[in-house]
């Protein structure tokens, strides 16, 4: 990202939203930022995202790395604006800047993204589990019962999954785990812990975090394109006590779905749920 980046970027928007205390944050903060982003910034963003398939084949370069940093910063903006639509907890949410869903969608559609909600079946590529209704039949598959917030496509890049409430048997998704265990590749959620690679870094270094790239291709889905390692290679994980199925589910859903088979062994390590470190895994899912 070059050109107008010195005048407008997503970190600037995030920090302005964070510091805003008055009414109507969209008109006061978002609209002026969008006005300045309408030129070179938006164009570079759209063109860069269009080249992600080439980068996936040839490898990333400096421009690609900067694009992934910028997409990560935009994902932070999305995360904090979605807080208002998430289940409340006993703890107060300190984030003050809120927008309507129409305003949220306007922000991202004016940057070139396309919202989506409907899908005939639950798909972890497209859907993030927000709440689980536990079915009596433990073998009942996961199905969507309500869309809480829409997802966002950016060309062939999945920018954000749709948040959904689901019904499922415990052998497919366990209430209290699939909807409350740490969510990876995510900056913030109101109702559950989150883990991304920015955490633990300084105020500037944290913004050098790459966005997770999930692409829709002619042959299927490519998950975590720049992760590098095969998801079935346990070396990429801090703890190899997850089963192959659990590792794949963690990459696909970005969280655990059930208590792991070896939960007693894992639980001997403090904060084991936050330290699984699936960020180096890559998975290709062919079209059925």
C-alpha cells in the first residue's frame, strides 16, 4: 500500500474509533475517513486483493506483506464494530463507538467488499459459530438457525465470516466450547476469548500482523494461504496433543468444537487453549 497511505489507513480509523466519545461516530469519524479513502487507497486495496492468487503461487513480496498488514488493520476495525451485535457477558464492554448494521456494511462496501448472509448449509469457511443450541441427538449435524451478522467477500478473498447461531449434537459442536473457547485469527469478541499474532507485541509492532488469507478458487477453498506448513504436520503446533481431526477443525473453524480427546493431558499446561498456535497451518479443501 503506497500512494495515499500517508494520508489514510485503517490503523488511523481504528484509533479514531477507539478515541471517539461523542454521538454519531459514523458521521463524525467513519464518513470523513471514507471520503479520503475513496481515491488511491481504495483502488490500491482492490488491486492488491485481486493479486492475492498470484502471490499465493509465486510467494509474497514487500507489497503483499504491506497489503496483509492493512487488511489486518481493517479486520480490527470490523471486529470492534461488530461487538455491539454479539452476546452480552457479565463484564462491561469498554468499547464505546458503535454503528448500525447498515452503517457497518456501508463502510466495507464502499471499500469494495460484498456482504453475504444466506447459505443452504453450515460451512465453517463462511460461518463463525456465535451460539450453540445443543440438540438432544448427539449425532445431529450442525445447522444454521439464525444469522447474527453478515459475512464479507472481497473479490475471491473471504474478509469476514458471517456470525451464526447453530443447533447441533454434542458430537459435532459442544455448547460452551464451540461458542466460548478462544477464537484464533481474531482481535476481539465480546462473548469469548480471542487470539491473534498481534497480542503481546508493542504499540507499533502489533500492527505488523498479517491478515489470514482464505481464498475461493475454481477448485475449492484455500485456507490460511500463507500459513506455510501442512496442517497435518504437528511441528507447527505448540502442543501436538490434538488429534489430526481436531487440528483440521481448529484451522477450519478457528476454534475447538468439542473438548479434545486428550483434554486431561492438555490441561496440565496453563493457558493451553490460548497456546495451541495453529497459525502455520495451511489446508486445501476441494469442491465437493
